C-alpha cells in the first residue's frame, strides 16, 4: 500500500510594487512653481505686508466686520432653513395651490441674481415710504415711516434669507424623497403618526442627503454676505476692510488680503463642523467595518469565543 506524497507548497510570490517616477517629477515641478510664487508674493512691495499685519487683528475689523458677517450668516441661514422646510413640504403637498405657490417662489428667487434682489430690498424704504394699517378709506390704526428707520441690517438678512430659502427648499425636498416609501409605510403600520414618522424615520435618514449640500450653502452664504453693500449695509467684513479702511488709507490690496484671510478662517471652521455633522448622521450607512468589528470577525473565523 502506497501513500501519496503531500502536495508541495507553492512558492511565494515576489511582488514588486509598480514604480511611478513621473509622479515624483510632477510633484517636484509643482513644489518649485509654488515656491517661486510664494517668493514673488513675499517680496512684492505692492502687497504691503506691514499694513496687512497691522490691520489683520484690528479691533474694528474683528468686533464690527467679522461679528456682523457671522450674524448675517447665522440669522439668514436659520430663516432660510425654516422657510425652506415650509416650501419643501408645500412642493410635496397634494394640494395643487401649495405646489404652484412654492414653484412660483422658487422660479422667481432662483431665476434672478442675488445682487439685484439685494438692491431691490435696499430700495424698499424708497418704494414704500409709509406703512399704514387701518380701515380702507377710513381711520388708520398703525403708521410706520420706513425712511426714518435704520433697517438696512434687517433688510440684508431678509434679502439673503429669502434667496437662500429657494435653494434650501430643493435640498430638503431631495433629502425627503431619497428615503424609500417603504420606510414611511412601515412606520405607519407600527402605529406612528405622520409627525412621528417624519421625526423618527424619514428625517434621520434624509439628513445624510441634506447635510452635505446644506454645509456648502452655509459656506456660500458666508461669502455672499460681501454683497450686502448693495442694500446698502457696509458694516460687514468686506465693507469694513475694502470700503471703509482701504478708502481711508488708499491701500486696497492689503485690506483685501485681510478680508480674504478672515473669510478663509471662518470657512475652515465651518468645514470642520460640516465634517463631524456628516459623520454623525452617516452612522450605520457605511459598509466599512471599524477596527473592533474587524477584530471580532477575525476571531469568529478562527473559532475563538467572542467576549
């Protein structure tokens, strides 16, 4: 009786990683070009880096310009999100009147430039000098002189929010419609009300679709606040640096760099917040296993008991 010899162990594969020399060449060229650009910027007297350093942490720039820009961004976005939810629900409503009103609103505010809209809101006290409430052809109970009020900050918020609401409505509508209808049907079958279904089933899943474009809109809103000079409101970051201080010292370039620096700093902070919000609402949606899950899977395959 003969026994078969065990099969020979296959030879190990000597894997050699593929080399990419042109990647290093391209990287070296880019580094040289960036270095030359930075050297030219640093040595160019037109940038006036001494004035840039002097006004970068200027008290008026920080306490008036940056603060007003943040207020414009936050107030306008909160109002835009609230109005966007209402418009999105109206677009999804079976009532044709609601659907048409919402569609006309989106058509007007998405079809006209934001700068033109802000100019219109700035002219509102001129168009409607007085606001009166009362009985037609009778006594007046309320009278308001718009030209006597300084409401340009409120008009700037209103102009930005009404324009942004048209875009937020489509983002929210897309997020709600991305949730399968079976989720809603299952929630209703479990006895949930429509409000509870939206709050506990639809919206948590829709947020994965809503958060990324909403974060982009917040960043876009921050930069769009530089257009409120059309209202005219000139106490934002761009107005303080490029119109007030630069016009006084006749140095527009370093003051533009100051404004750009603070816009970049605030945008970076917003991007970090957007990253953590996206990660929070994407829990359970990714099929990528965590380190603990991979360790548990490896132990299960080796037959080890899992604690």
